[in-house]
C-alpha cells in the first residue's frame, strides 16, 4: 500500500504485521485511495472514558467556482441517499479493522453505529464528506486512565495534507501526548486542551502516537514538550518506590525501638541490667523494599537483560515485570533511541538485546541457548 495516501480508517492501521491475508491487503490498496476530488483528510478520534472511541474520516474538496459547488451538491446528495462504493468500502474496512484489533490486543472490539454525511460548508468554499463509526474497546482502560497506544504497535504514517485529531468531552484531561502534538486546542496547556492534533507529513515509531487521559490534576504539565510520557512514568515509579522505602525504614526503626534493639545500639541496658539484643536480620519485621523496586524502569529492564544473558523476548519482559504491553513497548522504544538496547524483529516477536549483545542476524537469536 502506498504510504503517500492514508485516506480511510483502514489505511491508518493496516500494516504488514496485521493478521490479514495478502489478498485482502492487496485488494484494499486500490480502493482505499483518497478520492481524486479531495485534497485534505482529517482522522478525528473522539475518546470516551469506557475505552470506546468514535472514528470519523473527513475528506475536503476546495470549491472555486459556482459550477464546482453545484456539482458537489449533487455528489453529496447522492452520497447521503445511496450507499456508494466509498461508503461500502469504509464499512467493510472498519469491520475488518476491529476484528484485527481484537486479535492484536486481546480486547473484544466491534464496529457499530455507522453514519455518513456530505455537503457544502457555508462560508468556507469547500465541500466535505464524513463517515464515522463507534469502535468499542479501542483504548486501554485501567486505574482511571485511558491509554491509546497498542493499536499503533507497529507505528503509523500520516501523509501530506492529512491530520489526526484526538479529542474528548469527558471529566478527565490529557495527561500525556507523545510525540509532542503539532497543536493544542489550548496552546499553553495540555491538561486544559480538549483536542490534540498531529499534522502530516510525518512517521511515528512503534506504539506512537501515545495519548493518555487521566483524572484532573494527575500530573499534566502546562508545557507538554517539557517531558515525555516515558519520563513521567519513570518519575512516578521512582517516587512510589521512594515513599515505600521511607515507610519500610520507619517500620524497621519503630520495631527496633519497641524491641530494645535501639537501646543496644546506643549502649543502654534493657532496664533489668541486661543488654538488649537485636533480632536476627533475616527475621526483623518490616523488611526493606527489595532492591529491584528502587530501580527506575530503564534500569530494571537493563538488569533483567543482564540476568538473562543480555537478551530476552519482549513478551517475556512484559510477563516478568507485569507491566502493560504498551508501557513496555514505549520504554523499549525510548531506550533504543538512547542506544541502550536494540530490537530485532523475528516473525511476530521482538528480541531485545543489550548494546553489544545483539544476536547473529543470520540465525535464530536463541540458537546458542
């Protein structure tokens, strides 16, 4: 499929790794082109707190003469009154996408509530065609957060003259957007914005765009360029670990004081002429937080790789850390950009290696094991 045209919803996500047959992909390539009469396209994604989203494809055509305007009015009337090939293909591709999304993410997805409209926009001298549907379980939902990432597991290409807009009308707020959006509805504040926009032409890396909604005042910054979603996640984990460490140390100190261990350290007696004895280190209550919990996310992945001979399957990292697939993918992408690790695609799996521990590309990454 040509990367220069991503005219319908299927072209947003249908990439080589999706579980569709070559015949289906090939047949879609011809019919999913942007109609010749249109010059710009907007992919509009309305996000909901339950994880569903309304996807709307908007095509626009400039109208420079009265004749062009009248011709488009006739086209729009036919489009609304009849199920044209453009609309039928849109429905077929949306249903195929949700089936593929179900297999890709493990969440049951469906395409519902299809709608279409077309007309001449007053005062704007352009015609528009809109097609939309409700995509159930499009986003990941947990801990009162809505995360959009895993449907873009293999990246995404936005062509010239195209835009992708994520918007919401919920009680939540945008808490992360990676990479930095090209524009916000509230230019100085990600949290106060109701929409974030990416404009083409640009290519996105694995699991990008990454967009997150969370409760108000949950950490969004006034200037979204100041930190990435990965940095914010790492800082949150570090702060949590620090709090746990302080609590654990406090518990140990309190228990030691009650048991008389503190008196022994200070050289005092136990009140009966004897010297207080501290409990054995391995049975002391309130054992300190494990070392791995004090590591930041990047260091924990490095430690895992070191403990497994320098490389692991990405799916094994997910299982070991018990983090979400999208979080692991996001962290690994950032670490690869920093040169800390490398990724090798083998079939449908990613092999993650420490720098200098890359497998021989000519054979299986685990032949020597």
